[in-house]
C-alpha cells in the first residue's frame, strides 16, 4: 500500500474464465490432531530431596512408562499416572504396590500427592505447544509443513491459482457437459497435466460403480492400459509414438475444452506406463508415503502421486477407492450428505489405513456452487 491510502480498485473483466477466482479459498481438512488438546488429570508427588530423583525416574519409566510426551519432573513434582488408571476401590498406594516399586521409591511417590492437569498428547502445532506448556512442560517436534497446512501457506501462488482453476473447471464441466451431475478431474501435479476426467452417469445414485470417483479411478487405469468398467463413452486415442497418453480422457470433455478458447493453455495427458518389474512393484507397495517420489521413480501406477479434483465430496466407497489407488491429494468443492471426508467421516484421518491422502476443500462465496 502506498502513502496516499488504499490501493486503486482492481478492474475485473467479468467475462474472464477466472472472474470469480478471488472468491474461492482452499482449506486443508485436518485431523483432530490439529485441534485443541484436551487435559487429563494425573497424580503427582513432590520429592523431598534431589537425591531421590534418579531412582524414582528410573523405576517410573520402567514400570509406568506412559506419559512419554511429557516431562516427567517439573519443579520437583513428579508425574505418576493418570487418575483414570486407578480403580474406584483402590488408593494410589494400593495401585502402586501392584508394580513392585522398591520401598524407597514407593515412599517418595506417596509424598505430598496431588492431582495436576496435563496435556493428553504431544502438540502438533506451535500454538498448541505454547498453550500446553502453561499447564505442564511437554515434548514438541516443530514441523514446518504441518504449520503451513494450518495457516494455508502450503501452496505457492501459482499452485493456488491452478487449484482454483480446477475448481472452476469442475463447475463448468458439470454444467456444460454433464447435465449438472458430479464430475471429477485427475491431474499429474508434476506437469499440471490433466490425466483423466469423469462424470457421474445418469443412474449414478442407484449404481455405486457409476459414481464419478469410481469412473475416474477406472479411467486413470485406462491411461495405464488397464480399466475394468465397460463404458459407452468414446475416449481420445493416442497418436502413434506419443510421449504422453490421452487414453484416460473421454472425448466429450476433451473436445469441449479443446474448442473453448479460455482453456487453450491447459495441458493434457499422462506419462506412459513403464513396464514395472515385479521387484519394483514390491517396493512400491511398501513405500506408499512418498507418492510423488514414487511416481517419478517408477512411473504411473494407479493414482500414485496424482491429485484428484471433485465437484462433490466423495462417499465412503469412493473415498476408499482413492485410498486403494493411492491418490496424493483430494480437492473437493461441495460437501455431500453422505460425504466421507468432512460431512460424515474423516476417512483420511483414520490411522489404521495403509495409505493417507491429504484433503482440501474449496470454499466459495456461493458464485460457484
Ligand atoms: Zn461415491
């Protein structure tokens, strides 16, 4: 801003395909780890002398090794165990006797016992950490990427523009090509190149396999010489010896975009599938956390390393399909009543799954929805 006051108003061309770009935001859909940390009640005792410290800590960490995310001693106060560990009918001393502490340590642990409130888990963000150490000192491993997801600085300006453009494209393709039904786009983020586009068919609500996400996964497989679903659609054919393949793109969407002047700069096509040695396949299965790296190392395999853009939040079945096919990130525009990423469930936050994608939701002022 200059010294004279506010900057001049930005003139907008309402006809431009990016006319409502400023009205779109992108927010990461984060697991509960990013939310406020609960406090738990824990028994603590006060040591009489510093000499007791070593034996007390040694025995505690062997016999009651929980609370690892906390500093066990603070101002001569020692954390013993959560109050919830102790049964209704027993005292702390009776509880501790079960662990066969030495007489000296047991005496120390029962001296000036009180209940303190401490963080229930290790903080993930600095802001959580700063809040929690006011209660009790805890461990913390600062992570720049986690912070950036939280404050929205994880994308560069050009990445952000591209994602927003895909959001607009979803709305446009649904309206102009798929009779307002859901659509999805799969992109290789290394080249910002559109690998596949799919639209839910007319009977999609009755037939799960016709949900646009299921079709999208199948069309991505087509680009890798696979694909299991029978489709009446005609797909783009590759020219001989083409370096990338357009086989995952139904002609209706491709032709619409190719004809439209506003989309002339869009890139299309997937890297041609390399012949995967069985040995490489095993490696790939084992190392699913490094999606983009695997895509570069081994070439396309299912949705590994790919970004998926969806008009509608996917249902549980579709969200699982993206887990199985190892998508890197899912972006969606509109929540669904049966959505499994925000509305009913946070599938990507389920620790037990063997693959986790990141999830982002486009936020709009209503002009796109
Ligand atoms: Zn679905």
